[in-house]
C-alpha cells in the first residue's frame, strides 16, 4: 500500500533524491530540445535556429498550462497520501487527470487556430515565421499527451515514486534523441522532422507514466460523474492559479523574445540557444520546485509544520549552492558553447554575455520556484499566481523596456535579471510568513481542542449534569466524522485544517 514517505527522515535527503531523479528526467527532455537546435544548426541556416526560438516561446506557453495542471494534481494527491486517505487520493488523481485532458484539448485547438497571429505577436516574420509555423502545426496537436504525462508524473512524485517519473521522461528523451537525426537528416524533413520526433517522445512519456499509475501503483479509481462535479471546484482552486502562475513565465519569456527580436534574427538565434541551454544547465532547479512540493504537501497533511519550514529552508540553500556552481561552469565553458552551436557575430556575443554576467542571477528564479511550490501545497495557490504574474508583468515589462533603451540587447537581459531579484526575495519572505501563520493557527486550535476535552470531562463528572446532557455529548462524539471524510464531503482540500473549524 502507498504510504506517506516524506513525513519522517532527513528533509535534505528527500530533497536531493526527489530533485536529482526528477532532474534527470526533466534534463533529458531539455537536452533533446538542445540537441534539436544543435542538429538544425548543422544545416547552416540561421533562420532555422531563430524559427525554433519563436516556436519555442509558443510551445513553452502551451506546456506551462500542463505544468500548472500537474501541480494541482500533485498537491491534492500528496495531501491525501499524507493524511493516509488512499480513497481520496485515487479520486483526486482521476478527476484531476480528466480536467487535465479537457483543458489541454481546448488549449491545443485554440492555439492551433491562432498560430500565425501568435508568432506575429512575438516578432516573427518572413521565412522565419513560415518555418516556425510548420514546426508548431505538427507539435501543438500532441499537447494532450504531454499534459497528461506531466500530470501523471506529478502523481508518481506525490506518492513517492520519483524514480518511475524520471524513467518516463528519460524514455521520452531517448525516443527523441534517436528519431531526431532520422527525421531531420535521413528523411530530409528539416525543422518538421524535429517536430515529429518530439511528438513521438511525448507519446512515449505518457504511456510509461500511465502504466506506472494504473499497473504498478493501482491508483486508477472508478470514475464517478457526481464526484467529478463536486471536485471541479477543489481542483480548479489550485489548478487555475497554478496555470496562471506557470503561463506567466512563458508570457514573460515572450516579452523578452519580442524585445530581442527588435535587434534582429541573429540575436534571436542566440536567444534560442540560451532558451534551450538554461533548462539543461538548471534542470535541477526546475526539478526542485516539483520535488519539494510533495514533501511540503505530505508534511502539511500530517500537520508536521516544523518539517514544512525546514523543507523550504533546505530547498533554498540547495538552490543557491547549485546555481553558483553551474554559473562557474558556464563562465569557464562559454567559448566552447558558442563553438558547439556554430554561433557567430551577434548571436555569439549574446551567449557570451549571458554566461559571463547573467547566469548567476538564476538563483532568484530558483528561490521563487521553491516559494511558489510551498504556496501551492499550503493551500495558497493565489500567492504563487501573484508572484509569477507580477514577475512576468511589472517585474519584466518595464525592466526589459528601459533596459533595452539604456543598454540595448544586453540591457534586456539585465532588466529581466533585476526583476527576478525583486520577486524572488519577496516570494521567499511571504513563504516564511505563511508557514508561521499556519503553525500559530494550529497551536491555537490544539489549545482549543484541549480545553474542549477538559470541559467535557468536567461535565460528565459533575453531579448536576443530567443523563440527557451526557447522552447528547456521547452522541456528538459518535457522530464526529474523521478529517478526510469531511474533506470528501465538503470538497475542501484548500485548507485541510479548516474542517476542524466547522
């Protein structure tokens, strides 16, 4: 039987194991994206690299919706597992997966219809826009597969099986890596071949994740229409803010892409390389946000608030150390990176500038990822929405705009980094305040429960208490529902403590 694994043992060890296994899988897919652009660069056409950059901005937007949905599923399942209610965990997993499917189909159809307009919006034009559109026409219809795969991967992590989640993404990366050269070179499909390979990779990740949930863990429950209707509000209470939170990041990225596009396609080609290099180098940090969520969620469900706070602290410490180390490597290998992708002129200059001066600031992106994970799993998904949307708007647009005016294309990157500092520090501060508030509330509730029990004992021992009064007390005690049954009845997972207050 699946048990809560993160409510005991070393928090740092849980973070390292969960992050490293998730990072291997995530980095595998990101490495394939990097290999995509590497293979395409061998064709010797600058427009291909730029087209992948524009298409990547749109693709990032669509998959971010899937990430938001997977966050909701992981948060709901991990809390139920932490509360040792597997019936509730199965129910939330199935209903959240159905929501993921419906939402992803809707998004895929909408984006597919407006691909030309979206590309124009972020600055693509001419032959570059045509190439980007051909790539997206193939890739976008596969969105439901990757959204479901991410949701089921989140469920696997929520129940503690990070290894299988990693293996599914590794398999997808392997499929893409094998098929890329076949479709791009052997079949002469170019950028469209890269898209076809990615579609097959997404399907592979979905199949393996689904098999793990259904066959290995037997977590697929029976669909109940009435339960689904009851749970929609609970699911979207987390999913909607999480989707808005994660969509904000690609919107901010699109703003940066548009600002760089004003300086020419050569810079966009360099930005496209960086767009694939960053997730590979900092894959551990991307994985950290997904890994620490179930750890916080299970301990929150088990009312282990000191471990919740420790999880946030250890995750931030790990983030700082890791980003610092990777930044040193990027600085040392910057010329080799430029040579590997045959980037020249303006594209090469942009990559060199990032590796020298900007990479270290990813620390603040990382700590905001961790803070958002804590918000999502502590029933305050709206906080993560505020910080991510804020970072993508007031933390990006004015900084990027004035940065471009003052420092040109390099000012764009500097402005983006300054915005991340502001919101990263703010997110962490609010995260700690939230944990303190929840802890204080629980202490007050425990004190109230203790006093209530004492009053009941005195009432029963009092010679003036009537048999009728005593019977009513006993009846109330017999009819008192467990926490998880109240959660099922009320559909309220946004605050597992709230059921005690009702």
